[in-house]
C-alpha cells in the first residue's frame, strides 16, 4: 500500500538491530 | 466530495484513534506474557520510563505549542503510548515467529529500544495531527541558518526531548512500518523522510554513536573491506 523500500533481510529483525540476538 | 487537506487530516486522525480504541493504556495480556517470560521482568522499568518521558514530553510540548495546549500534549502522549504498546506487541510476535524464542529479556530491558519505539510512535501521532511538518519545520530553518524555532514540534524535535541519538531512532523505523501495516501512505512517507534526514545528515553530527561503531568495525579488521569515501 506504500512505496517504502524494505532493506532488512529475512534473518534480520529488531533484536539484531539492538544487538540482542 | 473532493478531498481537501483538512478532510484528509481529519480522516487520518479518525483512523488512528479508531485503530487504537481497542489498545489500552496498559500492556495487553499478550504483551504482559512477553514481559513475564523475560529472565528479568521489565514491567516496572517500562512504566517508570513512561512516567519520566511523559513529564519531559508534556513540559516541552507546552513550551513549543503554548501553555494552553498542555492538555493536547497529554492527549498526544496517551495516543503515542497506545501505539507504542500495539507496535511492540506486533514486533515481538514477528520476532517470536522468526527466531522461535519467547524470552526477549535483553531487548525488553534495553532502555534505548523502548525510548526509540516511543519516540517513533509519538512522531507518527504528531505527523497525523499535522504537527510535525517538514515544510515549515525548525529543522529546515536550522539548516538554512535561521534560529531553531521553539514554536513547533517537527522532527527531529522528539529526539531532543528524549535525548535520543538519531542513529538509535533510525533502527526502529523499518520494523515499525512492518509491524503496523495499517499506517497511511502519508505517514509511511513521513517516516521515510525522517529516515533520509538521519542517514544523510543527523547521524553524522558530532557525538553520534555511529562514529564509535565505525571505530569498532575498523579495529575489528573490517576496514580492509570498506570502500573509500570517494567511491
């Protein structure tokens, strides 16, 4: 519904972005 | 009837309020279970942090918009908290599915994560109410050499209020958009503009945590693989 470009890969999420894997 | 800017704004506000009616001002039963599954239960810290950030937000909102608008600030904050809980729950469900774990103790005890998520929620609320506009915003005035104005609350105002690094705010944007597929195209566009401002300018200001991360990467031996700035 929008043109936002999603850049995160399937193996990445908020946990990895805050170094909590 | 033809769509006018005011009608469009009213529709967006009604949609946002409607979507958050079922979301309470407290963590839902599902979110509470995620909190209880943690090695260290973050509930008390989450509530205490919200109290502290509400005081900071209300005070600064009153200063920016006018003392008679303090009640509006409280309303915005209440909506922001509802959106914060809603998106947090959706993010955790998505992470549970992806990682097959239910204990998110480290993430849920990370103060920066919570502050970033709440800041993003409030940015969405204020953008929906048309209070965070780039066209007349202080940021544009600031980069144009004018005085940073105290009469608006446009991005990156919220970062200053919460003393939040732009780089940390940046981390939540994509996951936030994924977690709330009901957001309007205009709001997604607004977040994308915030993202671009951070990437192109704000994350490179003095004191940004990005420099320490780059230094760590360099010390870790990854520098050889980096391209030169020119390329």
